């Protein structure tokens, strides 16, 4: 089976990315909700490649970014520009909810644009940290501690 990579999926409620490895194989990465990072998760590769329908399936890159950022916005809190942008999205959603309506097309477009921006900011931040540079901001999960 030939797979175009990178490929993007939703595995139940989790964004999943499939990439090619240097040796011609495949590697999978799932969003870790506590850290906001993508962590190696090869156990889901067969699930996403052979899924027929339902809770597992392919999504577009844009859908992958939106799903990822919606979860980061939901589960992570901190300081810095990423969280200010999440605050803008939260404010838009609150206004729409107070007015008893769905987000309008321009609001949805703005939300997607902000998610693209925050996605890139996270990628840059994780690359800096992986290179040994100090964090440019702090953050934590709102999920309860694992027992």
C-alpha cells in the first residue's frame, strides 16, 4: 500500500499525523493533550490506514490544524501571544453564544486564520525548545494530574 505523506487523520477525538521515515517506513504522531506536542504513536498507524468509516479517518491539513488548535485552546493555559490569540477566539465564541447564534462566516474565517497562526507559533516554540533554547513562555494543562 502506497501512502502519501504527510497525511492527517482524526483518531477518535485526537489529531494524528503520518510521516515517512528515512528508511522508507512510516511513523505516526498523536497530539498529547497535556503537553500540546505531537508524540510518536506508531500503534495507531494500522487503525488510520485501514479505517472504513466512523471515528477514525483522514482529514485535510486545514482540518488537522483546526482540530489541533481547538484541543490546545481547550486544555492548555499560559502566558504569551498564543494564549492572547486563544483569548480572542474565546471572546468571539462568547459573544455569539450570548447572542444565541452560531459564529458568522467572517468569524469562522478569523478563527481559522488565528489557529493557523497559533499552530505555527507552537511549532516554532517546540523547535526552539528541542534545540536546547529556553522556553519563550510558560504553560500548563487544565487536565487533572494523572493518578
